[in-house]
C-alpha cells in the first residue's frame, strides 16, 4: 500500500529536520522509512516522493539540491538529488 501524500510529507519533513541544518537526506531514505528495506516496498515511492519534494520546495519548506547546490527550478531538474532544510 502506497502512503498518502500527507504521510510522505510528514516523513520527509521529519527526516530533514532530524538531520539538521547543512545536512541532506537522500529521497531513498524517505522511501525506505515508509516502504521498508526491500526495493519492492520502497521503489514505487520514489516518484511520489519527488512530487512532494517539488511541492514542498515551492512552499519554501525544504530545499532540493543537485551537486550541493539548490536547484533553480524545482519543476526542471534531472538526476540524483538530495533534500535539506531551506537555506
């Protein structure tokens, strides 16, 4: 069962806050916290987590980073990314 958007948001915000300022969280950490250690459980959560990350960045609640820098446009980035508290 895939968690709802609210549960994704709460888990993402909790992990980012727990990690603290100037530290990052991998989106797969969020997925594993909700879906368990097996890829069949957490793998399907990666796209919903990305959608929530984009929404939360637009709201100013988290930052999405690529290569250590905040992405300029949350709607248009590719590849590996990390999540952090807003700077």
